């Protein structure tokens, strides 16, 4: 499965994406600040991660895509949906030089539409660190509504070893399908 927008191709990962991913964001401590993994120090870490993603990109429990920029011909981010019965929990990452340009919203829209109209997913949800307001803006642009803050619900090892507060958002897929 592949999606295309005016600026992007959203497609399953391939092992050749690893070099772009390492160079563009996996080793960037600012990009990985609010993620659940530490920045990669070596390309082999990214190769291992991408290999895992290739093997698990379209299973009953997960759907993983890379974001490929048409203009620069490089992989600039990833989208991951963890499927939990009738729910899908999404996460994403984007190279810093593409922040604040609407790229993540553009990349997520067709994937969310696809999942919402699949007939199997009724709730799409996401959570971000209470300090990561930019992520909240992306979720709001995608039509998700803020459900509130849950104390000590996330662990972001690049900030603290202790759990942090998370802001939860969701989308009722019936608002897209009209059911």
C-alpha cells in the first residue's frame, strides 16, 4: 500500500531507507527528544531498526510507513500505527528541516483516511509529552480532539528516566465514514 500527495510518497519501508533515516533524524537528539528511543550513534543501529520495520510493516498488529520527499528524493520521516482490535495508536517522527511546513499533517491524512474507512478501525488515538506542543498541533490539524492529560503515562528516556505526563488525543472514525 502506498499513498501520494503533492510533496510526498508515503510507503512501506525498505532497507535502503536506513541511510536517509540515520542522516536525517535518527541520530538527531532534538528530533528524538520526545521519542521512546535514544538517538542512534551508528548506522548499524538504524539498519537494525529499519530491518525490523520492513519485517513488521504490514501485520495484524502494525502498519508502518516511511515519508519520502519527492523534491529531495530522500526518506524524511516515519509513521507507525499499532493496531489494537478496533483501535489504532499512531506515532510519528520527522526530520527537523521539515518541521513547521505541514509535512506531517500532509503525510498522515491519507493514512488516517484509509484506516478510518477500512471498516475495522473505529478509534485512532495518539499521545504526546505534555511539553511537546507542536505534536499536539499536528493532531488537532488531523481532526483529533484532546481527551486530556494523564499523569506519569509516558517514558521518554531522552528527557528523564521517570514517567512523564502525556496529552491524549483521539479521532472517532465514524466522523469520517458518516456511520
